[in-house]
C-alpha cells in the first residue's frame, strides 16, 4: 500500500512540492511512503530508508508506474526533467517504457556492427570470395576505430582512414565508403546512432578522382587464333589449357569457368547453364556450346576423375585456383593480355567481322540492359541466335571461318529480329 502524507501531498495537483532538503529528510517508518512532487512524479521511501523516484502516467490508456532511479543517483532536478520527457512521449502516443529500454540497450562497437551487417548480407554475396572481400576491405577502419562505439565515430575518423588510399586505390576506397554508408544506415535504423550518417558529404572534401578508366588488357581479335595454338603447345597442365580455351570460346568470365560444376553442363543439348548466384548480374545465363566446346568438356570429364567440378584442382575437392590462368599467361610470356580481355576480343570481332545485332552480342556476354524500360520488356535471352554467333566465333578462332558462312548466319539472326537486311 502507498501512503500519502503531508499537507502538500493532499493537494489535488501539486507542482514542484518537494525540495532537496525534503527529499534528504524524508522517512518512511514502518510503512512505505509515496510523496508527490507534481506532474505524476513521486518520491518513494521504503521502510528500510531506501529512496527512489517513480513516475505515474498513462500509456496508451493504461496507468503505468515507471521507476526513474535511486535518489542517490538521480537528483530532484534530473528526476523532474526525465519525468517531463517521458510524459511528453506518452502524450504523443508513444511508449515511454519501450523508449527507455531502447536507450538502455548496449551500443555495439564499429567492429561488432560491421560483422552484424556482413552476416545480414550473407545471402546477397555472389560467391565466397566476394563475401570475404567485403569484410576484408574494412580492415583499415576496424584497425583504427573498431573498438569505438558506433555512436562515437565521427566523419573525421572515417576521413582519416580513407584519405591515404583515396587517390592511390580509388575503386577500393569508393567501395569502402559505400560499405561504411550501409553500416551506419543500419546503425541508425537500429537506434544505435542519431543524426546524419558520418559518411555523408565526405566525397565533397576528398580530392576528386581523375576521370580515367582502365580496361583489362585485351588481345586484338585477329591474334586470338595464333594465341590458342600457342596455348595448346605450352607447358601448362592439360586441365588449365582446356579451361582457358573454353573461357575464350564461350566468352564467359574467369570465375564462371573455374567454378563450373558438371550439374550445370548438358552435353546432349550442348548447353551450359550458369546459375544466377554465380553471375555478376545475378541472372541465370545459358551458354550455347560449340562443337569444340563439347570436345573440350568431354576431354575434361576424363581428366576430372569424378570430381564435382569441371576443372578441379589437385585435391579434386576444390576448383582450379584463380591464379591458374595468370600463371599460364606468364609461362607463355604474355604479360600484355588478361583472360578477361578475351571477352573484349570477342566483342570487337562480333562488331567488326559479323552483322549479328548488338542485342545478340551483348546477350552472349551476359550484359544487362542499362535502359530500365527496355530491360523491362526484354524477356528473351536470344539463345538460338547466340548459338549461331558462338559457332561462328569458334570457327574464327579455330581458323575455320569463311565469309560466306559468317554472312549467312548473321543474316538469319538479323531477319529473325525483324531487321532490314541488304542483299549479298
């Protein structure tokens, strides 16, 4: 039972009825006392002499008593201020109790927050390598400010880490900044931070990047046939040579070849279906296999020795290393080209030596349409037309190309797209 004592306590709406002296000298006796200060704030005195603050208010239509802490820790002025704040929350339809629980939640350090965001985005990573790179790219920030609470990290802290690498490694620095922005947006959504995202506006104070873009070194397409002949005669392992040639013939990315599994390959239909999770654009990509590609895969199947992967590494349980193609190029003395550059060689060949429509050539490279409206209506992967294109590419790199065959194939493709085709 609560006991209300004193003339001031009997007033209907007391306001600041207590004084610091009254709080200090209040006693309870054999029964607990509740002494009103006003505005729903009470001093609760236990029989043993312990004193604390209690706010009685109405939360969403129900009376609720909220403890505000001990008198020894919370002075009278602070108790009144906190009571006013919580009453204001209740009057606007909020829940003061939930608000205080949120405020009392432990705020994570930057490293803890980064790892939580990383774990939450796990399903969105394209592959294990991308997953590791995401967190590894933040190592500099973690090293400098990883032990700081996220609400204590400022724009200056982030600027100090980004500045040294902003011009030296611009692409990496931009990715780090983007990932930091995601982490602090998450912290703000969780209620750990208030105010602006500390990454906001940093690009305005950092030096501007020069508008230069480097491309993967590519071999001019007329030299591709000679390159493949030299590759077959090189001292690279049989599997590496097969994997490299398949990459060139199918115009896919390096990782798409190295991580290929037999479950993706259907030799009976001469189709290789790369699942969406392994594609850069996140969309399943069907690759039409030329006759030479089928020969390569048949040879690889004999060398794979029952492995899950089309091109397994030494153990058989893992794919070939990402360095396999680079080492093959170094042994051939070809530091002037990259494996990825052969996609450019293919695209240049298709543009200069064939009349296949641009849409077919871009689909062969699994490029997405930049125009969102056009992409929304583009529902076909042009598979049959791409099969003709890739067969023509295989004939070219194998030295079997004839201009007549090439022109007839491209005419059929253009006609099926409704394009006007000049007579040969």
